[in-house]
C-alpha cells in the first residue's frame, strides 16, 4: 500500500481477537519522510502505530489513522570500546529476526525476551 492509499472498511483485529476496529486511513510508510508527511496530513487526527498486533490492550485502537511500521525493520549492531554490544532495532523489527541477527553477529542475546518471537 502506498502512503496515500486507505483501506476504508477493512477491519483490523489483534492477535487475541479481543480488539477489532475499522480506521478511516491506513498507511504503510517506507521511510521517515513519508511518516512526517502523513503526520502533516493529519495534524488533528488520532494516530496509532501498529506492528504485529500482539497486544491484548485496546491502546492501538483508532477510528482515524493507523500507521503500519513494518518497513522499519532495520537492525544496527555496534561494539563499544568497553566491549559491550549495543543494538538499535527499528519499530517494525520482528523479534525472531533481531535475535537471529544478534546471535549470528555477536553470539549474544537480549537481556529479556518476549514470549512470542513473531511480535515486533
């Protein structure tokens, strides 16, 4: 879906099936400029970000604007001078990808893990 397309009438339902809603607009930006553009298009709108929809909470619910951040799945790994590993993961990064990349490149893992590796 391009930045300006909407899927009016298409419901969004979370993983558990306890939250379902129909937003007026759905966006799937591919870069920061597109995110800023859609924020400018909806200065007074209720904007919520979705990813894998694993939360049982209704905090994601919006009848106005939904932003899917799945294209923001980058992983940056750096070693500090003190020998620590620092990781920056994009908001759309799937936990399994992060864990696999971190282990492959550094033989490390995260200090705490979510229970569902397909969540973002």
